[in-house]
C-alpha cells in the first residue's frame, strides 16, 4: 500500500517525506510531513522596457540560522514563469518576453554548491518520437499531419504555471510568432524527461493571458480572469481536475463564481489554513489602474 501526503494551503511536502509505503509489520516506511516553503521572487520589469535577472528569497518563518542566496538568472526575464520541480529538486525559469523566438527553460539545482543557472529544456518541443514525426511530415510535405507541438518554433509569455502532483504545468499565455502575438489555451506538462501538450484532463476552456491560476490540493487548477483572444478582459473562472487523485474535504468538484469585475494582470493565492482564494491587483482594461 502506498500513501501520498496532501498538504494544506500554504504548505508543501517536505522533500523525501511525501510518499510512504506500508511494511509487512504494519508500520510505515516514512513519516510524511509538510512544511512552510520559502518564497522566491525574481525577474520582472524594474523600469519601463527593462527586465531583471536577480532573485530574492523570502522566509516567512524567519529561520535565522539559514542563509539563502540564489545566483542571477542567465538573462533578464519579464512575464515569465518560475516553477518548483521537486524531483530535481530544482527551480525552473521558463518562457518570458525575450528577443529569442523559441520558448526555453533554465534550471537552478537546489544543492549546497550553489551552482549557476543552466539550460534545461524547450517547453514547446515534445519527445524524440514526436520530433521525428514532425520532421518526416515536413520533409515529405504531408499536409494532413497535425503536430502535437505546434508552437515549437515560437515563444510564450504572460502564461501561468503550477506544480501539480510533482509535475510542472504551464497554462495559456501569449504565443509570439515573430511580430504576431496570439492568446492561447494550450497547456504544457513536464513528465521529468519531456514536455507534452495536455489534451485530456488538465485542459483550458478559454484562451487566456495575463491571468492567474491556483492549485487546490494536488489535483484541481482554477483559472481566473485574464486577457482574452478578442482583446477583451475576462471575469470568468474555470476549474479542471488535472490528476486522478481524489479530493479531501472540504474540496469538491464545483463551479466557481465569476469575478465581480473583469481583471487582467492580477495575482491570486489560496489563503493558508483555508481554501479561500484571494485575488489582488489587476486592471479592468488596457488603460485602467490596478484594482484591489
């Protein structure tokens, strides 16, 4: 028998203590545990048309004996995604509004050596078999071929990201194809080796960019507001189950109410010790001031 821990909002599974197995004597192999995580803030726009590559660590527990420091990223990044990948364990910095035409991810390994950031992957590219199929279709000019990775030569920014059941997930955003910028509803999931397009459970119903998303336990993702594909600001919400893991009370499958006003560029979080969702900031239109 295998059991996996489900942490309350505001906590993450302690590395190495997220899974336990029942032994023949009835005892468990590991005492599972959750802990208050550190918060990493990095990149972003620090002035008009100027990005940043530095990061800072916020410790809400004030663990004074510990010293934290993360080296600067390999390049300045804005409108990008920071993801925690527990299998590394490592932090991924993906996508962003850059001069490069291809979306990419860099990684920083969580270790005592404090190594510099290194290239990790291209989130718009698939596995080797998919790449071979695409290449064959391109060479033979097979018009009926539909790629599982249609944006592999394009960039992505203003997307949302969460780590669900140990897997980094990138949702929506703007796909930039040269001078063209399009809102997307595509979802990319990293399985520990390759990225792939999600087409089954963890999908989006609406094209969104500059929106916010929260994870409830280890299965449900709630997408809130954002900038739509008709240049309109959205007030809609959408929840979707992304794993086969069951929900524990008080979480149940249900529809979430719309925002009282359309919002874009806002942030959201699940409040600790509850499953209430707090939405803050954002604009009601492209020319509006931030809201609370």
